[in-house]
C-alpha cells in the first residue's frame, strides 16, 4: 500500500523533515476524507515496524504476525479499546501456539494526533515502540501475543 511506503520514506529522513512530511500527509488525509483520520493507523503501524526492523529484528513483524490474546480478559480489553461501529469481532476462540509467541502491551501502541506538533509525537511514538518491542508492561496492560504464521491452531470457540 502506497501509504505505508510514503510513511516509511518519511521515517528515513532527518527528524525535522520526517515530521514535516508526516504532518503534510496526515493533514492531507484529514482534508481528503472529510475530517476522518485514516492515515493515523498506517503511521502507527509503520513507526512500530520501523522500530522493530532497526532495533528488534529478531521479533516477528506485526505485518506478518498472527495476533492472539493471552487471556479472555485481554481480548475483551482489546475489543473495548478498538470499539468500531458494529461488532466486527463477533467470534472468540481458544488457540494453541506451537512455539513461543512474543507478548507486548498495547498501552504502548498509539496513533499520532495530526493537529499536534509532529516532531515530538514521532519521537514519543518511537520511544513507546521501544517499550512495546522490549516487552515492557504498563501499570494497566492490555496484552497481545504475536505468533509466527503457521504456529497458531484454533482449538475451541468460546463466548464473549
């Protein structure tokens, strides 16, 4: 997707240029989409992947991972956190993972505010990405597990 490529290109620039490019992309997105933010998701994910690729290359990429939650409580907290219109997550399943999954705290995953100063936000998101990829847990964690493709098996459905 071109959005991810444009954002990755901006992350390869010096900090001030990076911030200027990201601000322009985000404001353009806002104007073109009648006041809705679509590109913030791509910025968040691209920054997380940039931090992973440059500092934690041994971790599975979020672009390729199978996402699971270690507990039903974490799955429910995630569902509440991403409240979208409609019930886009009607199913819940117990899974087994062959091997080890990486557990991270979603509290360290955030999207930028396109109306706020971008340079400080990018620095903040990069630092939060480091905490995420280090596996640090916040005081109120919402945990997710990233597993290698092909290692997750659905074993049983459960109710929310």
